[in-house]
C-alpha cells in the first residue's frame, strides 16, 4: 500500500482524536475558571474535526489516484476530485446509512453529501479567524460526524487493511489496544 495513503489516514485519525479529546475534557479548569471562558475551545475542536474530514477525503483521493497535491481545504471541492464511481459510492453509503438520522433540531432537511460538504466548505480555514466572521452558532462538529462515518466506511470498504491500523472508530470511539 502507498505510504501516503497510510499517512493521510493516520493524520485524519490524529485530528479526529484531538477533537474528541478536547470535547471530552471541556470541563477542565484553569484556576477557578472553566477553560471555555478563556478560549473558544469548541471552535478548536470543530477545526480539528473538519480537518479530519478533509484528510479522510484526501486519503480517498490518494486511493482513487486523483489527489492532485493542491493545498485547498474546501470539502466540496475535494469531493469533486474523487472519481465519479467513488463519489457515487460515498453518496450511496451516506444516504443508505446516515442521511435519515443526519438532522439538526434547527434544520430537518435531508441534504446530499455534496451539499453537506459544501455547507462545511472552508470552515477549517475560516474558523481559525473567527473574530473576523459572524457565525450562526451551529456546531460544525455536528455537521461532520456523519460525514466522517460515511467516508471511513468507504475507506474500509476499498482498503480493508486500514481498519486493522485504525486508532479511531467514529461509531464507538477509540479502539482498544
């Protein structure tokens, strides 16, 4: 297997694990103040989460032979790098396994995977400069949870050997050693 595929996969998992760690330790204290009062820790977790989606997509591009090396972060554009059969299969996995439960209390519409990726778009880049933007208050992490599940399902379908080296299962959390 191409070492770049493994590296992209591990990098995606590392950012996902970092996001989960931050989320699971959101009650940490600095002195007598919650860490949430000092930094936008949720944004840090969300940036890591969205970057994990980006890296899983780029891993699929490497598997597909369509990775072009461009340093873009827009998830919808990266999805378009995939071959049409891979785009179709990823969409099928998303629709059949995740779309029905992928709703928000504020928006119960059923979106395609490409619409979800476009909605998350450049969040990895934009959120790092959050003070320059206004946000709608919805968590990007919630948008991307099901995307990670669908993408990882397809990666394991086409490269089952990656499952044996996976650190993280988005369905159940960290894998036991």
